[in-house]
């Protein structure tokens, strides 16, 4: 999400987007954690396969959501001070 788009949002939109990104980040993090655990057990039973590396492909998505959430939260805090 571009910074200029964040600055153009209303306060209510920021609150809504922040809640959405927070929930999405939590859900994605839990899913990737579950994928890491299952890939670990898969690795122990079957050795190296594609499923072992699958959580690594989803990790950037979690990090991107987290960074966007932090930007939204920062903008929200700056507007609350005003």
C-alpha cells in the first residue's frame, strides 16, 4: 500500500483497514506456523520434498501484511495526536 494512499484515507477507513490487516496477519501467521510444523514432520518421515519448502513461499506474504499493518498503525497514531 502506497504511503500517499494511506494519507488520503479518512480516520474511519484507517481504523477499519488496521483491524482487517491485524486479523489477516494473525491468521496468516498461524497458518504459516502450522505449515512449518507439518513440513518438519513431513521432512522427518519422507525427507526433502516440495512440501518442506512450501512455508518459505508464504513467509513474504506474512511479512508484507505485517509491514502494511505497522504503516497503518503509525498513520493512525499520528492522526490521534492531532
